C-alpha cells in the first residue's frame, strides 16, 4: 500500500493566499482555472472566501479548477497529468492506495498559516482519459470535472473512489509544527528518511521528529507495504477525516 501526501488548493503562488478555516472547518479553495472549467467560485458557494483569501485578486465570478471534486455520496474524483502523474506512475500508485490531500490554511482570524490534511481518496479506479470510452469521458465531463472537459496533457488521468473532506480542523490533521513555518512538519514515527518521495536530502530529516518539507511539488509518495505502524496511523487519520 502507498500513502500519497497530495498538495492541493490555495497558497501564496496559486490563489495568492491560504484557504480559510470557517466555523472550525477547513475549507479548501480550488486554484484558479488554467483554461478548462465550467465552475466559478460562486457556483461552489466560495466566492466571498476566494475574494478575501486572494485580497481581491480573484473574483467570485472567476472560473476555478474544481479538483479534487468531492461528491455528496462520499466519492471523490481527482485528476492528475504531466510530471506529477508520471511520478505517481513511476512510484507504482494504483488501486487501493490512499491520497491524503493537504493544503495551506489560516485560522479564522487570518493568522497562523499552516499545512493540514483536509480530505482523502481511496483509489478504486484509474481512468486514462486518452484511451477510455468516450461515454465514460462524457459522464465525467457532465459532472464538470476539468480534466474531462479538456485534455491537460497526453498522460491525463482521473482517479476515482471513496473520498471525504474533514468536518473539523482537528489538531491531529495538522502537519505544521505549532510555531511554524508551514513547511516544517511534525512527522509520524514510522516515516523515516528514504520513505517519502522528493524528500531524500539528509537535512530535511531533523532529529526532533520533524521534517522540512519541499517548498514546491504536488505528490509525495510513501510506500508502507504491509507495515503495522503506518497502517495504524493511517486508520486514525481516516477516522479523524470521517468524523
């Protein structure tokens, strides 16, 4: 089994600010659309939040890249392509693996920028948009998924499966250490150097159980196999995400 820490939503580069925590619940703001979208921030009820988080750079009527897309039936559709998808493929990511989505958030007062987990997907299907039946692609396009509306790259895929978002900003789901900065994480005991893609440099693995995460990049893969420790940690995280 593989756990994929997948960076999504607003940050200082994409959107211009952090996503908010509203009434104790993290609300991940989709990044602005790169060209294929039928969904505005207003359509998602996020117009005011996007305008505030971006300091007016993004308007309620602007189109967004609504991805990952969580359904009311506890399902998730997530698209990936280009170098990030090549990395997932090279890491052997497949059915049964778990995406843990994280992003940059601020508290309700607009302070304390930090990384936190806000949702998950258990992969049940991997849809290659270059080769899948047109009917399947039309189904996904009808839902408004941006990767189905137009090919983003030759290796464009959509991952489908069970998925939900967090209903609270639980301390257990926070990655960043209390004093920050956002990229300095408390890491679980089972996660060691060599166990997370893009994080091989020795100086990222600090002695006090902390990890200096990379500044950019989308998909960080941990191959946990059948190890008990990581599976127990994952079960607790999924339980917290589904409360």
